[in-house]
C-alpha cells in the first residue's frame, strides 16, 4: 500500500470520551466504500482508550484496516489572517497525505491559513470548514473541500445553511468562523482576510 492511499480521521477526545463518533464513523464507512469498495465497518467505538481525561486529538490512520491510532495533546493554531487563494485541488476524502494543502500554505507565508477558492467559490481553509454570518444566519459553502464532521453536525442541527459563496462577495458578511472536530465552532475575532 502506498502512503497516498492512507486516510486520516481526527476525533476530539476529552474526558476520556470520543466526541461525535457517529459522524466520524459515517465518513470512514463512506470513504472506504468509495476508495476500496468495502462495505464492512471499522468500528471506531472499539478504539484503544486515551491515556487520561485531558484534551487529545485522536489521530486514526486507516485504509482497508486501521493502521495506527495516536492520542496527541491538542493546542489550537492561532489564526489572525486568512488569505483567499485560487486552487484546483481535490481533497474530498480526508487523506493522510496533505502535501497539496501544505504546499499552498507555504506559498502564502503572509497568512496564518488560506481560504481555498475553486471556480470563484469559497470552499474551506487548509485545517477547517468555514462559515460566514450575514446578520441573520451562519452560512457555509455548499461545495466544501471536505465534508467535515462538525459541519455535518451543525447542518443537522439547522445552525448552518449551505450556500454557494462567491469569493468576491465576502465583504457582505459580518463574522467568520472555523469549524472542525477539534475547534468545534470558533468565531474568529479581529480577523483579517487578504485577497491574492
């Protein structure tokens, strides 16, 4: 197996519990079915227990079977600047190989993270799904780079609405937030958005 075949699932672990496990399980099952034509389940509920009750990033590397499980203490990355960068990349499955995303980030050292724009529409940042507040509701891109588990949960809760978000209309929004399994839903205060 090549390293490019490996997939990654990052699960928030706190208080000795894995959070939103059903959403992670659904994505693992969907990815394995699409990439390997497998319909069995890698039971995430049976993962090894964390070392203690602290906050960890549970990192599961898998393909046809689970290859490794790590519990890594979590410290969020501080984001003060985002930059909109056009790029035609495919990351619809959560591959362990993030070299395309890392390369884009390295090419834009003036920003803490980048917002990837595809065909004039906003998708995601390199580390998270994104949402914008229009004064009434939080809106997330209809076509994200990756369908995240926290994003799916918040759509199910009717907290988020999906819409196409043209990059040239970002100025109409009042607030911006990032979301992923580890961040939850985090509103970015005093954020600066740069254009390419």
